[in-house]
C-alpha cells in the first residue's frame, strides 16, 4: 500500500502486516484506527496537535421526521405514487426528508488533542495490529517523544502513555463536536456537507475535578454524553492518561461511574491493563491464519480482520457505514452514518464466518434478532402486513430514515438481511439456531412479503412495484415491470431456503407450502446471449456500481455452475458482460463484488486483479474503503472519498473465496488462486467450512500438499480430490487408511465431534 514504510528501514516478520507511516498523517480517514467494538479512535496529526478522534457506536440522534410518523407513510401510498407517475409525491413523502432534516443521524463523540508547543520536525506512526496498539514517534527540536495508545479490548477504556521527558509544555485538550460552531451548511451537497450546527444542540460544558476532566454534552433528545479523562505524570517517568466516552445509556450514575473508572484505571497503570488487552487479541488472532506469496493480499487480509474486530464485537452494536470511526470534519457523517440494507450491512458481514470469527460477527445477528419487535411494527405500519421487515435505511433502533424510496423502502432488501441467519446456520451446523432463529426469521419475513405477492397475467407471482438497486437512481425509470431480477432472485432464495430448512426440520406441511410458492415464481430474465437482464424488458446497457441484477450468481448462489450447463453459461456470460460494459460507473465495493464472482468462476487472475484495483485506487493508505477513485487514476468516474466499510470486508470475502469453496457442503481447496500463487507456497489454517468443520490446506509448487479437517460437530464431510493423484491417505487420530479416488471426484469422510482428519497423497 502507498505510504507504508518500516520504522527501521525494512519490513520484518513482526511488523509486515502493520501500518507504518514515515510522515505526519494529515487526514482523519488516513489515521491509525483503534477500536473495541463500541468505542473507536483515529490517531493522526503532527504534534500540534496530535489528534485522537473519538467515536462510540451507540451515539445517535434518533429523532424521526414528521413525515415518517405521518399516516400516509405507507407502502400502499408509494405504490399509488408509482402507478400515477407522481415523482413529486414520491420525493416529498419518502425521499426529501433524508436531506430536509439533519436527523436521525449517527453522531461523532469529539476528540482529544495532545499539544507539544510546536509541530514535530519528524513523525513516524505505527499501528501494531497484533496487539492493537498505536505508536507515534516524534522529533520535536532536541526532544524525541513517544506516544503509545490503545483501546482496551475488555474494559473498554482508552489508554495513552507518553515517554520522553521533559513534559513541560505538553497539554491535553478535550474537544467536543462543533455543534454550535462556525462550519456552514452546504445546501448543494446535503449528503456530504451538512454542518453539525443544524442539529441545534447547546454547546458542551467543560468540567474539572482533581486529576479528572470532562465535557458534558446534552442534545435535543434524551441522549447525554461526555468524554472523561484522567491524567498524571507517573513515578516511572511517564505521562499517562485514561479516557472513556460515557453516556446516559450506561445507567443512572453514568457520569460518576465514568469518573471513578478512569481514576481507578489510571492508578492501575498503562502496562498492567495492556497485558489483558493483548491476551484478548492473541486469542482473536489464533482463530485463523493465511500465508500467501502475495504480500499485499496477505497484509490486507490481516489488516481488515483487525478492522473487523475493532468495529464489530459481541455485546456492541454492529457496524453502520463507518463502524466506530465516524467522520471528524465538523459535519454529519456521509449518509448520516446509517444502516443501509441494500448492500452495505450485508457486505460488511460476508467474510467473518469463513475467517472463523464467530463472536465478532454475532453482533449483527443479535442486533437483527433484537429488532424483531420493531421489524414487526414496521411491517404492520408501513407494509400493512404480518411478519417482519426493516427499513432499508434505518437508525440504530430500526427507525425509518427515508431516502430513495425504491431502495430505502424496498420490501425485498430484508430478504438479503435474512441471509446472515442462513449463513450462520450453514457454517456452524447449529441445529438449534436453525430451528429457533434462522427458520423463524425467514418465515416471519415471508409472512410480510406474501401479503403483497399476487399473480400477474401469466399466473406467476409478482410484487406491485419492483426495482433493482441502484439502477436508474431515483427516477421514475427505476420502477421496473413486471419484476426485476434483483427482487425475483431474492424471492426465489427466500422460498428455496425455507423449503430446504423445513425439510431439514421435518416440517412436512411447510415443505409443501414453500414448494407451492416456488412453483408460482417466474424464471430469472435472461437475454439471447445468456446474460442476466435487469428485468424482462431491459438489459443493463452501461456499467453500474451495484451488481443487483446478478444476485443469483453471488451472493445468493442460485445458479449451479457445476451441476447445470445452462446455469454455467448464464453465470459466465453475465460475468463476461461486465467486461463489455466497463467500470466507469463502479465504486470501490464494485471491484470487490466482481472479484467474488470471478472467484466463484474459478478465475483467480481476474479475482486478484479486481482486488488490486480496489486496494490501489479506492482505499486510503490506512486501508479504509473510500468508495471513489480519489487519486484520479482513471479506474472509474467517481473521484470523491466518502469512507464506508462494506468494501473492506467484501474484498476479504472474495480473497477467502479464492482459497476455499464450501458451497453445497463440498470442500474445494484453492479453487481460484492465480497461477503465480500456485507455483509458490499458499496456506490457510482453520477457515470455517459448512456444518461445523474447520479446514486447513497447503499448496506448494503447483501441488496440493494436504487438506485437514477438524469437526466441531459430528457428520459426513465431502472433500473434492484436487490432489495430483488418485491414491490418497486419510489419517484420523492414530488410524491411517489408504483409498483410491479419481481426481476431481468427491470423497466423503465421517468424523465425530472433536475429531481431526488429515488427507494427503499416498
């Protein structure tokens, strides 16, 4: 990655995955990111000041707009507006509220600023991802000052330590957000340039009590919060500070408790707390690993798994658009930092299961399950339907925020949200989760959707309105007849998975019920060149950022490339058509999504090429996905840089798909790696396969050396023979068996829970 150098002039084994910069970091979206799931910190600057931009995941202005609360805010009204071609009605009732009001929105917390009296002459910044600790070394005149900082993985507090006496002239300022400040609102660009002053909050008040200082911020709703800091010079010759972001979510004595915690932590010391913090991260990194001959790809896998654990943690809210790193620019965050369900939340949680980071990803599932009461209320109030459905652009608590109505109020986007439950069940093999949560969530979603499914003239089921994110943007042309491939693919997926789950659970009546619905759905629209269409009346004729018409290929995987020649032709022709249309209107995540499709195709060269395009041209030097080609390298037409996280994790998902396929419960090692990788050494350890099995494998000099399985649950596991031999050896415990299996054929291995199996060439 551009801008990365080693502190000592060369990269060694200990820091080759770290972020290391040999110049001051001048922007918040290029900063060293720290996080513990609830709290985030971005460390950047030149010493005058050195900034700690702070965030907390549950700081939200949750005020809903009057239009959302109006009785006319319904799906039926949206349908009527579409049918009469009333674009003005659609905009005024459903869309303009997103820009008209500054709320609801994610809120920044504020920042800490360390000042050393003058800018540093030289700054070296280092994020050690193994221990999740930032180190900033500054030469200031004849002094060398070292600042170390981490956000504790367990107790949630932030720690700062400064070494390099003397400390005279060092000042720590607590800076609240600029709610009453000077930055004007740019009405021409309300999505990216809305001033915090539009929220009309009172200015924060500053307080001090011995070693403890804080600001107190009240808002125009129930939310109150504070940044609380305790600081002192220690007997060991360091200056130390402990901070926290406290809010009235934390209980009645929230502020007093915060002051007590930072004082106690300061007494305990930086080093003592660091041991427990490192122990948590050591356990996290022990869950899985990779070794690649491609240093950049390997680094990005580790860096993004670091980002994932920093911004998604069980017990904390799942990541919205910017995770725990809300923009520090005196403005509302891009797109208000909301929860987008037309791809953003889904892509953000694509990779974690295969990477074997279950607990961190469970944040999203727990969140969705906890919002079922709100999803039921929204299904009733907006869709006039039973079951559940969430707004596709929503707040932390599931409130509708408005926006382009065909996407922000889509009835099918919630089906894509359902896939998180399906994937968790498939990867863990947890039958209780299937019965008690996955099937329930799918069924309740179907209850809502079926309220609006009606037969058309051909007798096939359709929705009253249909669209395909984000084709034709926010125009009347975006409403597609009779049904888009996007909506249809999601409907097929919903009822196919319900059918398969009901079979697994032996719900005979439900199996028949879902089969009947499936039989009434039309086929996906395909043109004469075997390319998936946008809908039966329109082909995609130009490049587009959202691969919505291709959902059947990935992530829904409705097409069986290996079992159906027709499906293979459709998938391959549709992917090839991307190359015909070009990438002019892509954004960063488009490259990642395309890479995942090429990986499904087995095309490792194309997959890594598209990942490199994203990493090189649409990612900040710290790895953050900035959506646009902000370097103006010519890879796409968007040259902006709004930071969102979904592209980061979609890319790592694609990288993992290059290393391991587990679809159809068949394990295929290294199905889509580039030729250069195969000629060298490639290895992954403890990737999660389907039905509760962990998979490890290694390839060297174009030969698969081993595949190892570890069963968390007993069962039969299918492995494709990708060895260059038909004679294989299988070792389970102290027993070794030899067998003959044709190359590319499937061998089935029976394992008990806790057993491991090693497959090698005889």
